[in-house]
């Protein structure tokens, strides 16, 4: 019954999800306060104003407009509000025509990949990366090409990148602030990356799309700037999501930006609008679209302080216990070097201490683990003795 195309997806079913399920199982046995589950990137900081936005929209909206079909690209007034807020923040010049509302970043990525990939086309990703990209690319018979990690900085390895671009390269995916490392790409890095891509486009006479996957854009700490990628490279498409910035991943809302500077932009916008429909998304959820407009009009976004405090608490404790980890500037993850070569073994040892996190091989970067600190401060405090015991077990601390 199950298709041949589906089978590899099932075989690779996410280790992150498996760990999350394990966390639930352990919580039922030991009590949730005694299990320290750092496996899933599920935002834990409430944004109660989103509920105000939804109530406002429900109370003010006309039933059949609010709950009806609409243009596949989404409500024009919502897209125009987003375009203007981007223009104000980043000095861009988008209009509603450049935006397509999507069912989160996951659907945005699928919509754009469906719109551009022919079978056998290549899509480059920089390890470590969000492995769902593999499935998204395979959906349209593309091949993912991985640039190996620079484990010193976790910035893209640009020399290897240049070597891996071929006439078949159709897209390059970047993600900053990054899942799983928390690294934020600097302006200099983006400029170098853009220069390489332009050079290769000219050499091969092709168009190469830079897909900027940005669910963590607002999650940057200590005043670190997250440069707006469309400024550096003409063929940039932005995949944004409100999952993390409004703590609403279950609501499935985001958008694509396809700027006028993109080659054949009108054609691509039209293809993506149709891809949204033929993929079965049809359009992004109407209620959430209207709620997003309200949130932008009222400057509503997540309070970053809680995540920053979590980062500081966990980073300071883990490094004090002898673990090795770069201090992340954004997102809500620590990417920690495993004290043993096989990081899956490290995960198993941690599990014995009721601490759950995800092996780096799930992000094409073995030898590391991802610790998602989007949990309560109190839970991190409670987990520290367990982390210390794990460190002792590996002889990292006394
Ligand atoms: N891209 C990255 C890097 C992510 O970490 C995630 C979710 O965690 C997504 C895309 C998908 O986000 P969404 O919930 O908006 O579909």
C-alpha cells in the first residue's frame, strides 16, 4: 500500500520526534518535574497578546470573509502590512505582491522548492542543518548537497561551498539564527556567500536561488544584528515563520518574500501562489493571517529576556562543568561537543540521568548534541545537578 517514494521518509523518521516521545514516556513514569527534556524546539514563552488579537479578529470580522476562501497568496491587507513593516525595519521596498502567506516555514520551503526544482536539481545546505530539508528537497525529486561543518565557528565553509556549486545547483538554503547551533551569520559572511553565488551564476549562465529560512529571525540576543538577506543577493527568497517569534508553532503561519529583483520574479510569484494551492495548503489559515496583522499593528512579539536568561544559565553551567560549546547569539539551542566520539552514546548516558537531548547526526553533524533550552528557567535549574553528574561520569569535572 505505502508508496516506494514514501518508504525512505519513514525509515528516516526524525530522531528529534523519537526523543520527544521518549520524554513523554519517561515523564509518565518518573513525573514530569523529574525528566529534563531538551529535545524539541517548542517555544515555551507565552505571548498572551496573540489571544487578544484572535479575540479581536473574531469579534470584529465578518463571518464569511473571516472563514471563507481567499486568494491563494493570502489577504492583501495582511501582506501589505507585513511588507510595510519589513520596509520600515530593513529599508526594503516590498509590496503585498512580493508576499505569499504560507502554512509556516515548512510549507513556505515546500512551496518554493516545488516552484523551482526539476528532477535531479541540486540544493545545497550547510551542516549542521535542519534535516527536514532533506525530505522537502526529495519531495520534488531534487538532491540535497551538504557542505561539511566548520566546527570552529559553525559559519558556512565557503571554499567547500564554492567547489560544490555545479550547473545543476538550483538553490542554497541558509538559516540564521541557526538551528541547531544558534549562530548568526554576519554581514561579511553573507556578502562573501553572495559574491560566490553571483560568480557561479555568471559562469554557468544559471539562476541560483538563495533560500533564507528565518523562523528564528527575532531571536537574537545582546543586540546582535541579523542582516536582511535580500540586500546582499538578488535571487533571494525569504521563508519566514511566526512559530517562534509569537510562540504559535501549532497555528502554522508564515510567509514567503519574493522580491522584484529575483530573476523572472512575476513568474516565480505566480508559480509559488499556484504551488500553495496544488500542494493542498490552498492558503494560510485566515484567522491567523488577520491576527498577524493585529500583532504587527500593536508591536506584539515574544519577550526575549526569558530565552536569554535560559541561555546564560545553561551555557555558564555547562561550560563550568567542562562541556565544550560556543556561546550562541540566537535561536534557543546550545550545540555541545560530545565528550565521546559517538554522540548517540552520550545521549544514552544522559538519558540515564533523565536528561534528553538530540544527537548531532540528526543535523548532519555527528559528534555534537543539540540542547533546546526553550523550557522554564526552573527546569534548567533543576536539571543542573544531573548535568554535573553526567560531566563527572566523563571525568570533565570533580
Ligand atoms: N526551519 C527551521 C530551521 C526550523 O527549526 C523549523 C522548525 O523548528 C522550521 C523551518 C519549520 O518551522 P514552521 O513551524 O514555521 O514550519
